[in-house]
C-alpha cells in the first residue's frame, strides 16, 4: 500500500484545548497543559504513524489580540506560520463561545489553501447539541468548512472520527519521519517545558506570563542518570521571592513534580537543579526571546 502523509495544523484562540487534543491524538503527552491561556508558546510537532499513513500534527500557540509585548507578537507569528504548506487545518473552538480571538483564527484559516475543519471542543459540557449545526452554519459564510467535527478532547469523544477525517485527506507521499518518531523536539526542550508547566500550575494566578525557562545543562553520567540544570527567568525581584517560596519550599515542590514527569517521559533517573534569576523586560526583548527559543523562524 502506498505511503500517505499529511501535515495538520491545530489553531484557535488561547485555552480552547489544542494541546490536550494533540496529546490525546498521539496517545502521549507532548504539549504541556494548564487552565491558563497562552501556556503553549511555540509550535510543537507530534507524529502519529499507523501503517502506511503518517499524520504530523502541529500544536500552535493560541492566537490572541490586544497584548503588545514582543513575546505575544512572536507567539502569534508562530501560530500563523504553521498554516504554511499544511494539508489540513483544524480550527478549534470552545463549544459555541465565540470571541474576537476566535475570529482571528477563523480569518487566518480562511486565507490558506488547505482543507479546513471546524472542530467544536468540549461538547460534553453542552446542554443542547442540536444548536451546533446552526452555530457552524453561521460561520460558514466566512470559511468553507470541509467538515464540522464535535469532540471532547479531554473525554476523548469524537477523536476516532477526527482521525478518520484527517487520514482521508492525507495525500500519497513518503513519510516525513521514521515510524518510531513521535516528535521533532529534543529531550532538552521537553525538560524545560515540564518545568514551565509546573510553574504555571503552581503560580498561574500570581505569575501568569512573567516566567521563562532555559535549560543550561543536560548530560548523562556513566550510570545512566540525566543531570539537568534549568534557569528560570522572572522580571522582578518580588516575583523571584514568590517563585522560591518560604524557605525554598515552592521551588522545591515545582522541581520535584517536574523531575517525576521527566523520569516518566525519558524512562531514566533524573537529577534536576533549578535556579531563579531576575531579568527585567525579557518578555518584550526580541533578542532575549530568540535566545529562549521563542522564534518561529528558528529551529524547532
């Protein structure tokens, strides 16, 4: 049977469930998740290979408006650049809640040449599912949807139908990745992401977007133990105090949770060290952001 391969972009406003969807489509956690918007800051590729069909999903930062910092501009750029040369775009929305930022995603989807499916997430929370079709019809004047797919990413409802739809759109093409590959990202990248996830989950209300992480060291010793050193950047001294916590308790909790997840993901023992440093204005400094990997034109 000839090989088929499709590039599939998952786009939408922040916090509609893009990362949760990709993780469940792959059957493995790649994208970090939280209840806070803008958790995903870069494109992340996830590869699903079943027999002759390979689907390469691109998880993207949420498209957002009204935030002028360089970090926000680069995140929007990363999301929009994912639409280049894809075979399918999955436009994800949260039930029938429609905002200005959903409109941004809809306009972006309508301007590219790939097939577009409207994926309506969290339908398990709807009281009237019959309202979905009129809702989709009201949007179809702006974008010719190839399909309307109601799902619950968290409950894994409707995902088989979504996979069948995307597989049906996959062109005959050699696979882009070996069969055993699940992502193009490195262990080093995921180490940093797991630390950031734990920070967001611990401190999302106090430090929602004021932290960044940089993996400064990553090596394996002769006993197969990974030694990982991660620098955590904040913008003000008060934020550093919050992050470290009383007698270092909070940063220790974050480190322990991140280390356990790393050991599960990497399948080996991890020794993790965290440092916290104040770097004023990092989130509005393009050069600093590119050093941290927040550059859609840089290496994934």
